[in-house]
C-alpha cells in the first residue's frame, strides 16, 4: 500500500482528541474517498497524515517509510502532497509563482513542470500572471491541485476540493482528479459531495465520531442502505461516469 | 512655487531614505508577525559600522555601506536568536516589548563604545547641484541613488529568487508554505538578516546625509514606523509608498510650521490614511 495511515489518534493541542482511531489507505492509481457527518474528524485526520498536526498515536507510511510525527516539509519531501480545504493558494503570488512554490525543494525542471501544468490546465496558462487571490473559486481549486502536482507527489491528500464550487465546476474538477489518479497517484479525498465523489472513486471510508465506521469499494459503500440514508439523502448512486474515463 | 518644488525634492530624498529601513520593518512584520522596534538601533549599529569602515579602514562609501548592512544584519540575527525568538512564546506583544528593550541596550552599547560626540564620514567636499530652481546636495543625490538601487535589489530578490518567493509565501500563508517544503526557521532568519541589513543601510544613508550620533537611528524610528503603518504593515510596496508620503508630508510641514512638528504631521497622516483605509495604502485586511 503506497499511503498507509494506521491507528491515528490526535487533534488540536489543548483539546480532546478529535480523531480517536482512524485507518486510511490508498494504493498507487487509486482514488479513495472519505465521507462522514460534520465533526467526524475527516479534515483533522488528513492534517494528522500531512504532518500539520502531530499524531498522538499511529503510523503514517509512504512507500513503506514511517513518517508519523515528522514535519510537513519532511512529508512533502517524501512524496506527500496536501491540498487543504481553505487558503490553499498563495493569494498575493501570481499563478506562475504559486506553481513554482509547488516544486520548491526540487526546482531543477520547474519550467518543464509548469509547462506541463499549463497544458493540463489551460485556464492557468491564461491567468499565469494574475494574482491567485483574483481567481474564481473553481480556478483556485485547480491551481491548488496543480501546485500540489508540481512536486510530483506519490500520494495526494485532497480536503473537500469541490467545496463552494458550482455543480459544473465540481464535475470538471472531479474529472481532473480521476485523471490524476489514473496517472498512478494514490489519492485520499475528503468530500461532502458524497454522491459524485463515490461515483468517481475506487474505494471509500466512512468516518463517524473520529473512528472508522465502514469501508469498502465505492460502489458497495454507495449502495449501503444506511449510508444512503445518512449521507446521500436516500438517493441512489448512479454510475453516470466510467471510472476509467474522466 | 520654488519653495514648494524644493520641499517636494527634499521630501522625495528623505522619503527614499525612510523607505529602506521601512522595507526592513515591513519584511520582518510580514514574515514574523511582530513589530520590531529595535530597527532604529539596528540602523545606528549599521551606521557606526559603516563609519568605522570608512574612517578607520579607508573603505570607499559603497563598501562601507555594505559593511554597515552586514554588521546590522548579523546583529539582528543575534538579537533574534538570543532573546526575541524565546519571547515569541509569549506572543507578538512580548516580542515587541522585548525589541524595545533591545533597542535601548543596543543604543547604549553604541554610546559606550563611541561616545556621544557627533561623527562624520570622510567624504570629499562638493558643491550643491541646481536642477532648475531646486538645489540638491551631492550626498542627497547619492543617497537617493543608493536607496533606489536598494529598493530595486529588494524587489528583484523577492520576485526573482526562490528564497525571496519563499519569504513572500510565508508572509502570505505560513501553513501552506510548510506544506510546500519551506523551512519557516530558515526563512525567518533570512528575513531578519535582510530586514536588519536594510535598517543598517538606512542608518548609514542618514549618517552620510548629516552626521552620526547614538540617536541617529532612534530619531528616524517613529517616521519609519509611520511609513510602514501608512503603507500597510505587511506590504513591501506599501512601505515604499508610505515612506515617500511621510517624507514629503514632513518636508511640507516645515514650510508652515517649526521642524519640531514634523512627527506630529506623520502621525496625523496615519490617522487620516487609516480612517479611510484601515489596512493602510497597500496592506491587506487584518487576518
């Protein structure tokens, strides 16, 4: 398993642990969605994996190397990318400068990587000189993902990448994310838009009250009657998109 | 009309001299999130180091300015590492108070070492230059040129180097910068060195324009602070804009009032600007 976070316990300093025992795994080429009610500890779990918060217990392995408790810089250098839900771009830097920040610790072929990002995301090429703070919500999310990809990570954590986006922009971003996973990345994605996220994903975890509640293939989780009632509003997940074709 | 043009020219020159330490103050505030009131004393330390290099070792003025920048930068790092960094655990207010204490200590160390007498750089005498109806001293012109060159160098450093971009990234979003592999410790130290070195250059330019005494930096502290606040505390371009605004406002004050009222006008400008733009001319809203 490329990304293997096992038995995580932790939270914010001076507060009760929000995450009380969570295991999240994603293999190369796999898109794994994490869903759960508000306050389940989904975003906190991602922060524990990324190193922004130090786990009180548990292991975080990337390609077999245990990195739990290491700094975010160390985890980034080991191949972990993280796109937080909010404030995930440098608003006062241009789009091009944001992309350069994405491969700071490996700047040798930064220009080639930026050209690749501009090819993959043409809207960023159009706005390359614009300040990131002037972009629309959808464009910012695309920039945040593109910046994370600049470091050529082995594994990517996405915290609610479609939050605040229009349905059309969310749909487009999900397609991008699916495409990135197909390139061989292990992607762990926390998402409120559970229906479409599960539709695009290979596997899924359901967290409740800081613990694993359920996991399995995305279609099995989407088909679970309790999960449909609790998180999907009772709607039936329809396989509208082939996972292989974003 | 000639008087007005002369005041404008003087304001541009003094604004450029204020802009250099104001850049240093704003850079430190933007990255380390506390107002470092030791900048005046760091300017004094830099000015005396430059004066020593010039008069004791015969260093040309530009080399002396470099020596002043280096000594002020290293003093700033020592101050941060020995005292201010530890005070940071108590929050930005504790660091600000600590920097005030450090300012007093540094000023008196300089006084102990060099005395209270006025000192002047070893410079050739030269006539003032007439630009139309405006009279400008050769040291003022040289100071303006050096200040503009330093501002251009700071811009190039922040825009074109990865270390400069990292500084701006940490100032913008420290958590995201850590996720991108930026070392906050390294960036903080570089920022303190650059900020203190800019103060050293500013103090040296003021000393070159007039003379040196242990209060040379302390006298400009409040004007530099006013410039940074007016421009927007965490904005590098704002610091430059604020410095020129304060410099010109102070010079125009002298047309109508006694020079003692200069600072009062600086702070009146703060009230005026912040009333309409609470974050300063180019600053971002408080986070």
